[in-house]
């Protein structure tokens, strides 16, 4: 399984707002079959993720690997790092708000073309990664056969925009910005039922505080140890910028351009990307005679269920990836 970090430069890239005109270097990883020998599956990472999707440290290793849902004996898996996510580098090349999700989608699509990959069998992304996959499907309508946004949406809703505004207030005003912003965000990534099931108001006797409090503190410290403030600002800004409809008069007009088959995976308890929004998108797509289905993960764990409910995710996608139990 190939999994060493590789690099590709997209030359003379001009950002959506015209402020950036530069060669942009992307890092990426390949897993599974040699490039050009098998169908290619692109995986876009979420807000604090990276291109390490499989292998010992892979964040989605439960579904990506030999004989798993996305079978690396059957597919070539491609994963880019969103520029600025800080993976394997602390170098800051651009301001945190230099790019939009549209720009990242364009960079990824141009890099795929530069790698001489004529077609992606699937582009799958979770959360922010799904939003970028949506943007790619509109920008490069002939590139993606199956578009699979997981716990995601084609837009940043008012709820997410509000959440991210509070995140930036914490990042700008807290003495421990990254730590505290992560603590607050974790409340949106889980659900009240998930917390009650896990903690049930129990006490951490060593610390003398509730276990839910020590868990949140732990997640703040954990992210602080592996992420940078700049990277967190980059990713939060990108999340707020997701909107495939902005260059059209309506979302209906935008979705008219779509050629990919769409499989949306929602989570019934997701407090971040609401399942109802995905259902509405699926309805619009079907009205326009597009190939689109909505499938739902049932879980108490909220948005993060895409990192927890692997069996349901496998069941939802087994047909498209020709996976047999």
C-alpha cells in the first residue's frame, strides 16, 4: 500500500477573488493499486483531518484498506491535503482567508487533471470534505462518476455560519484559542443523547470534575498538540465559504449542471449538517431527473457518527463500492 506524501504544483492559480495569483503546491497520498491500473476514489478530509486516510494512522482506516469497504486491493485511493491544514509542515504560505472552498475544489480538480486521471470513480468527503466534493462536481461536471457527501451539505447553513463566527471570536480573544475553540466545537459534533449515554453525570475522581468536562478538556489539549492556530482558522474559514449556488440564481439552477450520480449520507442526530437539508437536496435532484439517493445513519452520536457508525456506513455504500461481507 503506497502511503508516502507526494507533491504536485498547480501553476499560475488565480483565486476566486483574484487576490492570489501563484503556483500552489499540494501534498497528497496514494493508497492501494498503482495509479492508472484501477478505478480511482478521491477522499476529501474534514476540518481537522489530512491525507492520511488509511494505514496504521488513517482516520478512516475502518472503511479504507485491503478488503474493506473502499478496498485498496480493488481501487486506487487518492487524498489531497487542503493547503494550509498544516499536515507535515508549519510553513505558512497564504493568509488564512486566501482561499474559498470553491478554490480548493478547483485546485483539487486541476491536480487530478495534471495527474492525468480522466475520471474519478467516486469522490467521497465528510463534513467540510463533502462540501468541497460538491464544489468539484459543479466545477468539473464530467470528472466524478459518484459524488458521495457524508454528514455534509452543498452550503454552509446559517447555523454553521453562526457557529464559525463564535469559533473565530474564541480564536481571537481566548488565552488558549485553539484549545477552547475545539472544546466548544465538540458540543456541535456530538449530541445531548450521546453525552448522556457516555457520561451520565459521572465524576472524574482524579480531577474532581465531571467526566464530560474532563473529556472536553482532553479534546482541547489533543488538538492543541497536533494542530496550529493558523490551520484551524484556514479550515474554519473554508467551512463558512461552502456554497455551490453562489454563481447561479438558485440552487435549482446550480444542481441542473450536475452530471454525477449522487449518494448523500446523512445522520439523523447531526446537529451540524442537518439531515433535513440533505433530504431537501435529494428531492430537488429527483425533480430534475438526476440520479440521487439519500441514505441515513441512525445514531445518538450526532455529526461525529461518520467516525463511529462504520457498519452503517458500509451498509449504505456497499453497492457502489461492490463490497461483499
